[in-house]
C-alpha cells in the first residue's frame, strides 16, 4: 500500500513507537496519567480527519511507558459523522506508515449481555461488522479475518486483570453505523446473532489494522444497557460520564500489561 501522508510532523515520524492506543469516549484519563507528552493535533496532519464529537480530543500524544515509546490517539472519527470507512481508518494507515506494529483500540459500548453490567469492561474476542462498509473496499483485498483480536495479547491482558482483581469480560462486539442508539428489537436481534456489546466504532479500524499486519487488541467500556434491558433513555453525556468513571480500571490494566507487550 503506497504512503498516503506526505507531510507528517517530525515529532510523530521520529517517535519510534511500535505500540499505539486509540482512546474512545470518556477515556482521556489514561492519557492524563502519563508524563513527557508531545502533543500533535490531528489538524496539523494534512488529510487526517478531525472529529467534532464531544469526548474526542482529536490529537496524538507521544509518550513513554516502562521505558518504551508509545503513541496515543486521543479520539477518533466515526462513520455517522459522514466519513467513509476509508477515511475513518486513515489514522490506522498513518500509524502503520510510521512503524506501529501493535494497536490497542478502546470504545464506549452498550451491553447486550445481561451478565455484562455497565461500568465494567469487555475485551473483544470477535466482532460483527454490521456497518455495511469496509476500509478494504475498492479491490480484491481478501485478507483473512479468522483471528482479528490477537490471542497472545488477550492472554496477557486476561492474566493481569485476574491479578488485579479487575472484572474483564470477553465477548463479541457488534458495530453499527449510528448515530442513533438501537431499538429494543435491534438489541434482541443482535443478542440472537451472538453480540455481547454494541457500538459505532472500532471494527473498521480493526479490519484495516489486520490487513496491514498489525497485532490488535480491543476493549469496550460498557457504559449502558442496550435498549429494552433497563428502564430509561440513553444519551451521549451519560455514556461519556460512565466511561470517565470506569477509565481508571483500564488505566491500571494498561499500566500493568503494556510493559509485557510493548
């Protein structure tokens, strides 16, 4: 795949990171827990989309953990904003271009599994791409997707979660285009299809990353019950607030595990 970014800021091009983390809604506390940050706004990189969704800062942070450089993407763009799947995944191709080999994705999601309560985390074991789009559209890009989410990475994170006493579910994430939340009937359908959580991101990035040969691991912050599983209505502010409260558990897990995998 040819390089599509001709003007990459020097601090990003020379960061020497091999591991990158994409932070979803309300998950900024992880970035704030790290020191020695170099900030690079997405808007400084020609051709890179910038989100206008609250909770997505729209910037890269170059920092270190356990002596290893890491890259943090604080916020992402979404299909529901009007971007194509190819545009949504430009940041993944940029990361690959500068040498990233392992990608950790995070998101806020609704729980479709009665045993996975809001406020806890789910590690993705697989996904359902129900967006109707793929970043690989446009050619015979027949990449294998039988193991999108690395077994080795999942084993490492699961082991540390157990050591920390952190509840960490594993399950299937269903990606829908949004931006509206699902109806009760749609949640029942998704559960029948095998989904444990539902959201509006992550899957295009995971597909693109695997096509480029990156190792991928992904986590959903379960911010709410899917429609019909509880009383009340859903709104983005409550989703972001739950994400902020649950972020510390993932921060601890990342700090414990990243030295093993970076």
